[in-house]
């Protein structure tokens, strides 16, 4: 049963990579695996195994989530954009509750608001970046390879840090639809340089993030709270609500998303505790 729960968690994280405004890091926080996953990845980069079997299973789930749902998410965003984004807005809001549990020193003064504001400005700022259009040839040139490797580095940060959306960064670079199509068709010639860039970024930033979490957890979680709160703007921006009835439906769907996540977490926790007895 633990195996199945771990796979499902991986699938949910994989799906979160595909949603503009939602990040894999946010989903890891919601599922209570963020700290541990970052630490495990850092240990692996230093050739030390830490819960290797558990995270290999989760990685399998992430791969399944991306491959199985890339086409589905693309279809939902095209045909049911408001409902889909409303559901994931509820998912993100459930994450704020989980982050708040990690913060021991709550807001006591104006000064203590600064880390939250830094996080909000960092994430919200991404949504004001001008969109680029990276021209990628059908047969990738050397220039295309270098471009995709470089683009993969900031995307790796979005993969790890909550609040920063991998999908939205791909939109900024003008590569979101192209990447979804490459995943759906298993176009490895396009995906390989992007993956190389992501791996370079992971090596560069994972140790830094793990060290910050170990030494300054309260400060980092305040910034993360701000990052996730700022990402709400990205989701709301994509809703495209045109009328009051549509807005009411969107709120209802967001509540459903919130409740679904909370119920899943409660059920998963019970099953994991039962398997350890």
C-alpha cells in the first residue's frame, strides 16, 4: 500500500509540473515531502544514498504523471481552462496551510513581514516578465541545443522551489506547447538538451537550498510562503472569468480542489502509519 501511495504522490508532483502557475515544489510541500526530497537529492549528488528506494519509486511516479497526463492537461487547459485552473487554485491554497505549520515564529512586527514580501515579489515578478519566442528548428541546430541547455537551468530552480512554476517559465520562453508536444510524442532530440540544462541547475542549486533549509528553516519557510502566495496571482491571471455565475462556479471548483487534497493527505497519512505498524 505504501508503494501505491508513493507512486500516486509522484504522479501528482509530475502533473503539477504541467500546470502554469503551479510548481512541483509546491506539490511536494503539500504532500509533506519537500524538505526530505531536497535533502535526499543533495545526498545523492554527494554519492550518499538516503531513502533511495522510496525516492526511486516516487521518481517513477513523477515520470508516469508527466508522460500520462501531458496530453490530458493540454486538452483540459484548451477546453476547460477556467475549471482546470480553479481546481488547481484550491490545490495551491491547501499548500499554504502546510507551509504555515512549518513556521514557528509568526508575524510579530513589520520587519518580520519582509521574508514574506520577498517571496511574493519574486514569484509575482515572474508573471510580468516579457514573453520570448525561442525559435527551435525541426532538426535542432547547435544553437538550439545551447539555448535549450541554458533555459533548462532556471527551469531546474522552478522544479525545486515552491511557488515558481516550471510551466509558466516555459510560457515565458515561448516553449510551453512545444515541450508538451515533445513529451507526448517522446521527442528526445528536443527533450535531451533541456534535461541536461535541468540537471546542471539541480547540481548547482540543490546543495544551497538544502543548506538553507537546515540552517535557517523559519526564514526560508517564510520566503516559501510568500513564493506560493505570489503564485496565486499566476493562477488567477489564467482563469479568464467573464461573469458572476462563472466566478461562483470557479470558487466552487477551487473548494473541491482544496478538499480533495486535504482528504488525500489524511488518507495517505493513515495508510502510511498503518503500514509502519
